[in-house]
């Protein structure tokens, strides 16, 4: 089995400078444009097409428009003054118009366009001062040279220094190097779709004949999009295969501790929770490494699921860890889990950056000798001196704040540790497939019963006084509320300052005892104390920055005020709103906006008012903001597709995923006929890193 690039692709991976019209300068411009090999040019698809079919006359056309027409050259009217255009009158079969030139050399024009001769001219015609004009024609040819103009001309995305003609020439030349390739798409699927082979399709997309041919739904483009998805999913499937081949540890709990906790719960778990726990524990009991994503909207009850999974690890004589993205969340998880785990006589420990000196030493010892069964923590769990006696399960909460690397760091703390990633940001299906396609997925698609819908109201900040007055009444009635201060991008300090001010004014109105505050600039002790007073009900109002965005759980809080709501992303608003609506009282969310709302901002806030379904909101968010933003570009590691569109072609991605997994299940090393063809595809798509995995794994 060869690891090298397949020979058939050599020409497409050759030197750019061998292409027609590409010298060292163009080559380096192209490289800056991401075109390193001839094959990269093939994936630079035209984004428009010009119809250059010859017409008899421009009469009756709607201008501006590109026309290609045969004309008789009339009189020349040289520029009357510097900076004025040079005009040449021409006559087609029915009407007259003008060719217009700026800074033109008269002798050249006289030679090129002799009065009385026939010429074919092609270019954009516009009406100026009531006269039809073609400014600087794209083509001026003798009547017998008309074949030099293609009927349809693709228009390419360009980079500075390269014009359409050069780009077109280079692409044509690269196309000449493209070989016919053995089919890697499943035969039946290909027939169903009516797609042609790769070479036919790549040729067709560069020869569009109408705007329809530019559309992503055109058959050749769709096929090439599928190729991209398929290559990507093959890579993920290979990664998944390799991970699954790593022998994991069989972690099979007795269920005893789980039963004790379940019995002590104040509620019955939802069937989605039960299903998720079963999926997770079954997976842990397999002799291979678990790599699973638990998706559940805010308030769907992921914490219990996590605890039950941890207990399975403890029952089997091992340890489990839960990592939270913030100190507040780690402390809260600790408090909640420790309380629930008491029923099983299982102690939970917390380890964060706050632990220092002797206390930290003691905790590290408990982890190293195995006396600590479940540990909750922050990034502090990554420290090199943290050792586990027998770590079996690593749970990462609210994954979108963690990079993939950190996920790996953590599982490196124990051999073949089972990994469960929990996310509260519902991930649109398309992103889930692209980003987590190598993971198995459990979904909490059901909320605990008895949850009342949250009333969401938009109010202008100009009515702040009214809002505060109503808040005062509500608090007098015994309700608890959050007050979230405006988001200040990139500045936790400014954000904190805003919170401090709001905090002071609200304390003045509602009483010092009733109001607490948390923000990112406070010391851990102060944050804890404030959270503590709010959670216990001693304080009635919590002024906060977005530090409370994820996970905070105070079931009695039933009012959420979000100031400057127009500045937040939809997913973020949904997370914030998810802090209420957890208890027996009907909850309200006030979205306060400043000034007048722009169209998009209004549309976004309207969605918030209309639905409480995190998945719907995530889909909308994706539509309004684009994929990178939803997961956070920097750490998303989201693949960039050149042809395929993640947002509109989710269906194709799904098929690509199952087909890739299927192919690998019958041909794990890609050695069959189709497997070899798939290898060629992977090379073509720069996904050849996948092979290193095959050979290593
Ligand atoms: P999230 O999925 O947002 O992390 P949590 O685990 O914090 O949700 O749960 C939200 C709240 O719902 C908690 O107060 C929790 O005790 C409660 N809860 C969890 N499961 C159920 C259930 N099946 N029935 C009723 N309440 C539940
Ligand atoms: Mg949670």
C-alpha cells in the first residue's frame, strides 16, 4: 500500500508555472490567493457568466447589458479636449451606437477600426445622455475572427494583479491536465442523482451557459460539493475508526450508586435523560474508547446525566472528572453534584485555580491515590502535576468554550479515557456533522415536564424606570431576578464598570441587602459570596455580566432582564434566558434595547420572542451570522469548503457521513477499487493527513 500521492494526480500537483500564461509573477500572486497547484484552480469556480452570443442588433435590449454584435465602423470623433473621450460611431443591422475610449491612441484606433469596415465588437452597453455607448469594448475583431469569442464566458473570482483573461487561460490550461478518475461515489447514489463523473463535472462547471449553471443546485456543482463533503467525512470517519480501534477500558458499573441517587431525586428523570444515560454507560462498557457528544438545550437536565455517568465509573472502581469552563460553573456543579451524590455516599471534590498550597496538595494526593472518585474543576485539571489513580471518564461541560486540543489534553490524563462532551448550545445539524462528525451523539430532546413557557418581552431602554418599578414589585412579591448588563466586546473591564454602575443604582432603589453582583473582574471569594447569597435566596436580584451565561442554575429565579439585548448573539440570549423558567413560577424575560432597532436586530429579537426552542434559534443564528461565528471562528476548527455550502447543503453532508462510514466499515484501509478511488479524492482535496492516521492507527 503506497502512501504517496497517486501518480494519476501528478500533473494536477505540478508546477503552476507550467500552465499557459502563468509566469513567476502570476504564480506568486496565485499562491497568495490560495492556489498552490493547478488543481486548486479547478476549484476556483466562476461566480458569474457572460452571454457573448452574437446578436443581429442591440435594438430592443435592456441596458446595461453585454452585447456582441457585428457593426459597420462609421466616423471617428477624436477627443475634443484632454480628458474627454474619443468616440467611434458604429451601425449594427438596425441601429447606431458609439464605441467610447478614454486616453486612447488615435493612430491605433484608426488602424483597428477603419471607417467603412465590418467588425464584431463585444462589451457592456450603457445609455449615457440618451445615447447607447460601449465603453472600451472587451473584443474588437474582424468578422472572420468571431470564433475567438466563446459564446459564454465564465467570470472568476479574482485576486489583485490577475485579470479575467489571465485567470480564464490558467483555468483552461489546468483543465487540460485533469484526468478521468475512477468513481468514488457509490454507484446507485450517483445514478439516483443523475450526476456525471468527476472530470465531466469539473469541466462543466467551468463552461457555464446560463446563470442556472452557476447555481449551487446545478448537477455538476452539486456533485463537486458532495465530493468535498465526502472527503471531509471520510477523514472524520477514519479518525473515528482509529479512535475506536484504541482499546478502551471496559467500565461497567453495578448500577448500585446510580439507583441510590435516582431514588433520592425530587423528580423523575425524563425518558430522554434515561436514554442518554443508557447510551453513555453502554458505550463505557464497551472495550473501546468512548467519544461522545451530549447535546441538550438549556435546562434539559444534563447535570444529572453527567452525574449518573460518573457514578458508573466510580461503581467500576474508577474515577471521573467534569470540566467546566468557568470558576462559577465549577463551583456550582460541585455544590449540586455533591448534594445529589450524598445519597450514594460518594464524595465529590472540586479543583480550580483557586486551590493553593497545602489544600491543593491534599486534593492532588486524593486524586493520585484514588480516594477522590469524582472531581469537578476548571482548566486547573490540565496541570501536569495532576495525576489520577484510575481515570475512566472525562466529561467536558459547555464544550464550545473548550478547544479540541484541551479535550485531548484531558483524555491524555488517563489511558483510553472515555470522553463525553456536553454542550448546551444546540448545534445546527450541519455544523454538528462538520465539526463533531467523528463523535457519537446523544441528544436530550425533551425538557423536564411542568416547565412553564417563558414570556419574552421587548422594551426600550427609555422605559428603564418602569422596568425597575415593576421589578421592585415583583421582588416584594418574593420573586428573584437576574439583571444582565450590556455586552462590551473585548473589554471585560468596561463591562465590569457598567455592571458596577448598574449595581449601585439598583442597590439605591431596591436596598443593599436585596442586590448582589458578579462579574469577571471580581475576586473569586467575592463572586462566590455573591452567588451564594443569591442562590440561597438571601439576595433577590443578581446584577451580572455574561459570566452567568452558561450553566448557572437557581431554580427560584423567574425574571431575567437583559440590557442592551441588541448587542448579544441569539445563542447567547437563549443561554441567558435559559437561566429562568426552571421553577414552578411562570418566568419573564425582558429584552431591553437602546435607541431604535435596526432591521436585523429587530428580526433577531423577534425570533427570541417567538420561540424558546434552542435548535430553532441556533438554525436562525447560523442563517444570520454564518457558520464560523456560531462556534467561534478561532477555536471552531471548522473546515473551509470551497464549493459546498454547509448551511444549505446539510442533506448532502448527512449522506456523505453515512456513506463514508459505510465505506470504511467494509474497507477500513481503503484498498478496494472504490477505496483506492476514495484515496485519490482525499489527495485531491488535501485531506491526505487521513492516511497518516490509517498507517499509524
Ligand atoms: P442544563 O441541561 O441546562 O445543564 P441542568 O442540569 O442545570 O440543565 O438542569 C436544570 C434544572 O432542571 C435543575 O434545577 C435540575 O435539578 C432540574 N431537572 C433536571 N432534570 C429534571 C427532570 N427530569 N425533572 C425535573 N427537573 C429536572
Ligand atoms: Mg448545565
